[in-house]
């Protein structure tokens, strides 16, 4: 291993004391002050993670080109509309990513609360801006500000990760207590999750919950605190699913999940999963070939978006899918690897939060498409069309790569 | 463990769970869907995206023997709505309004049909003509409607000759399905194989890229070429209609003309019939009026009954007692078995005791025919003689021939709904049954069985296979199948056949036989009449007779079966009328009186048409008719030349002194029969109605008297089929009192002896008791 070239950070986190450097301030014996530095060059970025990201992004763009080809033509009269837009955002995202690899992640300590508050405000704006639809009980998820349409829940995920990373790193010794290690986290999480769920955005709520639990678990929160909470959530969830008109569709989706091929009638979502299975099954072992999907011609709804993976399955077959899943697994693994080798707790938690968010989204999306879990609207990172999501993801990868700069990994 | 290690451990555990559980479950599902059920689900997926538009196969054409089209399909269109697109484009109201006008439908109905917004297919109207399609296209274009309404190919069945041969042809229902007659019998051959246009359709309604398109051409149905000749069929049908009208026939009629050597049916006419272009309309207007007059509640039932009646092919679906026509069969048995020869004497006393001390059965001639030879017995249609033959044959031998002639089995004609016959078999034939069977009574066969039997008698004893379809050809004209015209078996010897023909030929000779009405000048006709009593019906009516009501009237089937020419039989014809009303038609109910003239009418027109050579005797030649040539529009001088060349006389009405006048009108009209020494009256311009006269009543006159009376009145006399008789004139074709132009030809026919050769039982009631109850009849 060779860490000695890092000049801005004299010591590579190796010992426990160094690793928990934030604890120092708590003790009052500040050994070292982190100075603001706009760009930290440090060691190189983690190449495997970068390449995995670029490979998956490329596969994603090619798949989107194929998957959106027909849809784009039907909707806009131009087969290239969707893919070109996506490529533009990918370019923006890559630029942001590269820039962020130079932006010292420690600065996010200062941004955590600000981003959190902005995120809460944006989430609040959603039902206000779409007041009528909201009151009609329709899902409201989008916000348009300065002509840019985006989902505030995307920002909320990052806000949660950042906030939790910040909080965990600030509580090196008290994470095991209810008062410090559970309650504040639940409040931070609860506010965001509550705002997301009134938008009827179940999937985002689920992702937030996964991120929260994973980060708290790793951060040191005692799992037993969760038990009553989980029971409470389960009861409330069951009640909502079974009796609430507002979430009545969920029950139908669960029924469709249990027997996806025999959905009679049903709404668009239950129809989706049936078509999704037809689509991926059509791929069989070897696939129908790149660009040869039949289901993309309007049969599979959201073929360019949440169900893009099914098109990939159809075109590339089982073998192609396994290769893709291995790539995804490698990406997640490498992300986790980079994160746990971060030089401090904040970096580790931030990195883990980011990679878990991506990993959870991938797994949930694949789970929906393969009918492993009930239908819910989750896009596939690096694949699904959507500019803000793409930019956001690449930006987060940029942060992860920045973390890798300071990590004690051999970057040959 | 250090906090850092703990966190590492936790992070790794979380990651491992995430990856293994998450991806593991996903991979398991992928294996399930892609590998295990891939093949199955792929085809389901393909199926849904491959929209297969059925391309209706053109149903085969049915031709008559001369190539005339009897049934043909023509392109029409089915209008289909695509509610999804109409909803999406918001064009539902416009389309409903526009189509309502074009298709003559209710706007609300169309609007309603397009109500299911998830549907892509709603049939709006079938069988729309191409002109309507063009209108719809224009409407769509004018209103800039791109989609939501489309039309697919379909076919409609046309029957150019209307009701002609309708009971043979049958008709088709929706979806190109044959429902009755040949359309049903040969449905598989006619139907063809529907083609498919398979193209990938996206659910939004557009075609997918072209590479998924597949076109499977519809295999057009095979064409049928019938043995039926439309001309002969029409002649037969018209003759039957005349007969029904003239003899007040209640229950319809049948006429079957068969090639005796091949079994090819040249004509098979049934009344009532229908128009296959509109099979669900009651063709008989009187019947329709009768149904309309019924109380509402009974109308449906009556309507259904009337439909079934008009669709039914009585020639193959109804059984009847053949009556004395059957005696030619019994006679053949007697000759074949050597029980009688032409000269075997038998004494008819007017009644015959067929078994020990049973009550005798009477001859139709109560006084008896006295001593007569077999030939005379057949000519007299003497009941006792045939009971005698039957008795001599015995049950075994009788039934052997009965079976041999095909009366115990369906003929297997290529038409649906052929009935089985009702008869006693060898074991159950008692003496009384043999006696009645020998006279053609007390067993039921179909007309097609009877004529098949007649053919066997005529053609040298060979039982032919009656058939309607001569050959089946594909749409390119290649022969797919030709009907085998070989005979089933030989029942009697050629010698017997020849001998019975010799006797039957005499039967149509005036003063000799009892079937003289079937005589046709120029042809040696073999004929046998039959008058069968509808005993069952009579008994049934008698059984439900209420106190004080009149006894029911015995109804008859008057039939005439024969063939020609006698020296080398070619065509057999059976005509029968079901329930002629003798109270209304002047006492005519016998086979000769009712069916005979119609038989002769048909034969006289058809035999020359079919190319059977005529041979006239001197007397016949004299009375021969000519056909009126056309002189209309000619100048008088040219007309004169034409008529002189034709050996006809002329008379001018109007301007008589100018040979350059134009003939404005002629009587008789072109093509009409005219006596071969008759005259054509030429009317000049403006004089068309100058010479009208009242047709006198000449019934009851002799020919000479009638000729004088008619000439006096300015008319001409013509003998039907050139036949003269000693007896008085019974019929004239134009009713007395009618106003007609000078020169009009009045055709007369004779009554002769209107024999009704029924059988009678000893109690004097005319056949009112059947020797056996019908419930003991075997099938």
C-alpha cells in the first residue's frame, strides 16, 4: 500500500483514533482543524469504480436508445428525441461528476443542514404547486423550478444521506443511545419520509427507509430500537394498504404480484408487470438481439423508464442479463469498498449512503421488473430516461470518487 | 472490536445481504421467466403483438351444368370501429354522426358501440357495398380523421337466379357458413381457407415496422359444377307453379328430372321454395299475409314453421306413398322372377282376397277389369293384378327387390337432410302388407328414392347413384373431384327393363293406357301415374273429429313418373302434387289428370333442349307447332316474305294498302307457339288496339267446333303438345271473357278419362282404413 503521497492529509486513517478524527473536537483537544479547501487533489480516484460507472452508463445509454426508439417516435415523431436528451444530461452529469471529484467532501458537513432544509422546502412545495391534483388524491411528485422539472424526492434521498453521515460522524460515542443514536435520526428521517409519502410516492419512501435503516445500523444505532417502530410501521402500512382509498391501488398491485400473468383487467400498473414478464421472457437464453425488441413498440409501458430492464432482458437474453447483474454487483461492491476505506467516518457513511441508495434502487427496480416484488415506480440508475435523476446519480458518483481520493486503497 | 471494525463488519454484512438476497431473488425469477417459461411466454407476447387480420376466403361459385352462375360471392366490406382511437382523438361524436348518415344507422347506436375506450375492435356493420366504403373513405378524409374506423374484406353471397333451385342450393349465414342445401353439404369445399394478414400492431394502433408483416393468402373455396341445368330447372319450376295454380294444390309439389344412365339430377324443383338472397323472408306472399293476420303470440311459431317449410327440400326430406307409380317396380319384379309374362291372364273381379278369409281389397274400378293380360293389367293399373304378383312373390322375394331397388336405404344423394324410408322388412311383411306394398301403398319413400327406382326400371336394371354435383374445381379451374357415376348394382335384367318399357310406352297412348296425359308429340314416353291417399292424415283427422263435424276430406298425392325415349331411355321425370283440391279445381285429383299434363309440359320443353331426337308420326307432324318469327319493325313487304318463308299466313290490321308501312305490333309475339299453318296478324302504327276480341268459352266443344268458334272470333286454336283427342276440350289457356288482340293463339287440352286409380277396401270407404296401424311400420 502506498498512501504517503497524500500531502494535504498527512496521515492516512489507519488507527482508530485517526479514523474517528471528528471525535477530537468533542474532546476539546483539537489536534487538527480541517481547513476549507475548494479542491482536494490528493491521490488519484478509484479507477475500477470510475470504469464500472462508465461501462454501466454506456450500456444504459445504448439500452435506452433501443428501448426509447419506438416510444420516442410515437410520442414526438422523432426516434432520437429521448436518447439525445438523455445523452445531453449524461454529458452534464459526467462533467458535474468530474468536478465533484475535486471538491473536498468534508465541505458537505457545512452543507448538510442547508441541503436538508432546502429539500424539505422543495418537498413542501410539491403539494402546494399541484394543489388540485394533490387534493384529488393523485400522486404528485414533480416540481418545476426555472423550467427544470425534477423530483424533490431525489434530492431528499441525498439530503438524508448527507444529514445522516453528518450526524453519525458527529456522534462517535453516543450512537448506541436512544436519545442520540435513534430519536434525532428518526425525526430527520420522519420529516422527509412523511413529506414524500403524502405525495403518494411509496417507492421513494421505501428507498429513504432502506437508506435510513442501513446507515443507522452501520452507524451504530441499536437495532432493538427499531423493533417497536417496525411493528408500528407494519401495522400502519397494512391498515393503509387494506383500507385506505388513497392507497387502495397497492392491494391490487400485490394481488398482481402474486399472480402476475393472470391479471384480469386491472389498471395500467398491473398490466405493466404482465407485459414486463412477457418482455423479459421473450429474451430467453440468448435474447432477440440488440434493437430487436418487439415489446418496446408500445406493448410494454414505460419501456424507456422504469421497465427498461425488461427490454434489456428481451434483447440480450439471460446471459446478457447475468453479465449486467455482475457489473451492477461489482459496482456496488466497489462503491462499498471505496466507502469503507474512506479516511474518516463521515466519508465512509456518505459513501455507503450513496452506494446503498444506488444499490437499493437497482435491486428494487430489477425486483419490480422481474415481479420479485410488487410494482412500484422506481427507475433504474444509469438506464432509465430522466435528466435530473441521471445528473444527480452521476454527481453522487462524483462524491464517491472524491471520497476514494482520500481513501487508503491502492490506486495503482 | 474497534468501532471501525464493527462498522466495516456491519457494512459488509449489509452489502452481502443486499447483493445475495436481492440479486439472488432476481436471478431466480429470471431463470423462471426467461429459461423455464421463456418459450411459452414468448409466444404469448408475440401473439398479442401480432395482430392477425383474417382475410376472408372467397366462397366458391356454384355453376349449373352449362356454366351459368347459380351462387356467387362478391366483395363487400365490414365496417369496424376502433373505440380507443376515437376516444383518444376525440372523434367519437363526429364519426357517429357521419357514419349514421352513410350507413343508415342510429347515431346513438354507433356512439354506444364506440363506448369502450380500451377496445380496438367493434364490428359496426357487415356486408357493406364498395360504394359505401368509398363514401366512408371520403368522409374520413373530409373530416381529417386518420384512424378509428377501418374496413375489412368480406364477401356476400348472391344468387343471380333468385328462387330458382333454391331448395337445392340452400343459403349461407354470417361468417361464410353454409346453412342449408348444397351450401351446407359442400360447406368445407366451398368455404376455402381464410388467409391471415399478420402484422405487428402496437397497442397505440399503428403498424409496427414492416419486418414483422406476414401475408398468408386466403385460399379461395372450390367451385361446384352441378348436374342441374338452370334452363331445365326453371322450366320444371314454372311448370310446377302452373300446376299448383291450375289444380289448386295445397301442399306443394316436387319435380325431379334425372339422367337415367348416370344418376345426374338435371332438375330438382320443389314448391314451396324461397329466395336465397333473402332466405329469412317468407317467399310466398299469401303465407306472409296469413302470418301477419295471426295473433301476435302465434306469429313467431308460424313464421318459423313457414321458413322451415320453404327451406325444406321435399324431394329428399319428405316421405310419401308412391302409389301406382310403384307398380312399374312390382311389375318388374314379376317379370324378372317369371311369375308373369306380358300375356299372363288374370281375372279382375273388382276386388281381391289377398289372404284366406280376410276382407278383400278393391280395385279402383269397382266393376273389375275382367280377364286381362299382365300388360293390360299394368296399363289399367289394376290393383288386384299387382296384389296377385305380390302374393306370388312372397315376403322374402318382394323385399329382396324392394331392397335391391334402393327403397330400404337412403340414396346417399349429395344433399343434406335426406330422410330414411318407412317400410316393413321381410320378416314383418304380412299378407296385407305385401298386398298394399305391391300397389305402392302403406310404405313411405322419398321422391328421390322413387325416381332412382324408376331409373333402374328404365336403364336396364342398374341402380344409379343420384347426385347433384358433377365435379368440383378449384379457383384456377383444376378439377379437384369428379363424381363417380357408376351404378350401385343391377336389380333386374336389361331384358326385363326393356319389356316393362314397352308396356309403359303404350301406357301414354290414347285409348290404350291410363297415363295418356304424359304423352308428348314426337317422343315415345313411358309413363305411370300414381294417386296415393294420405291415409294417415285422414285417420288422424278422423280420430280428433268432434261430434257433429263433417268427416274430413281424403287428400291425395297425384304423381306421374316416366321416362323417355322408350327405345333408349335417357331422362326420367317424376312429378308429384301434394293435395290437389278436387272440390276447387273441377274434380281433378288423379295422377294422370293433375301430374300428367305438367309432366308432359316439362318433357315437351326439356327433351328437345336436352338434345333428345324427336320422331313424329304423320298425324303428330301435322299438328306440330311453329315458333313465331319476328317481323316487328319491318316493312309490311319484308314481313310478308319472312312469314311466307316460314310457311305462315298473315293478316294486316290498320293501313292495309301500303306495303311500306312498318309493322308496329305482331300477334302472336316473337317466339310464341303458333300452329304450323297459323297466321300472324300484323298491326300497323296506331292500329295496335284496333282489333280486340272477347275470348269465347270453348270448353266442352270438340276440336272442330272449337276451331270454328275461335276463327269466328278472330283467334287461332293450338293443340297442346300437338295432341288430338276424341273427347271434349277440358282446358283453354286463356280464360273465356278475356279481351285479346286478333290473332291470339288459344291452346287447348283435353280431359280424357280422369282416372283416379286408388285402391279401396271392401267396406266401400275409399281407402279410409289402413290394413295395419301405422305404428307397426318398420323403418
